[in-house]
C-alpha cells in the first residue's frame, strides 16, 4: 500500500448548515482553534469568523491533516463562545458550547461581546 505524501494542513472546503453536522461528532475528538497567544489580530479574526458562522447558523467543512504523512480527514469547524469577563478559560460563560440556542455568543451579561473560537470536530 502506498502511504499518502501529505503535509500538515487545514483547508476549508466549504460551508454547510450547522444542524447538518451530526451531534455525535461533537463528543469525540474535539480541538479548539484560536490565534497564537498574544496575537490580538488573530484572536479577533477567529472571533469574527465564529460570530459570522453563528449568525448564519453555519459550519465549515475542511480537509485536515494532523501530522505530515497522515491520511487526510474531513472535519467540521463549529463556532464556540466564552464570556469575555469569564477569565477562567473553561468556556462556561455565555454561549459556551457549539450549536446551541438563541442568544448564544451574544455576550450576555455586561454588554461585552463573547469571545469566539472554532471547534474542530471529526
């Protein structure tokens, strides 16, 4: 058998309705994507993308190669929010989790916008 020659990568293929991503995928291998520590512009970009996906009730489909030489996987990127004033990073703030109900990610509480990241599920 030939081993694929692949490089580590994450390539967005398109967008789908978030409800079409099976719930069981959100319970297995889940990683949180965000900008590197200290990079404010990268954090803002991830947050803006998460808010746009949430507003449109969408998820991204992507081709993901975890390490060089690994077989590519089809993954979904889902919006996730934590309260800007939470401070503990556990995601228990306003709108924690992916694909929830109304008002999620709206920065409930003291008028600060929720911080958005992306969950990679496969």
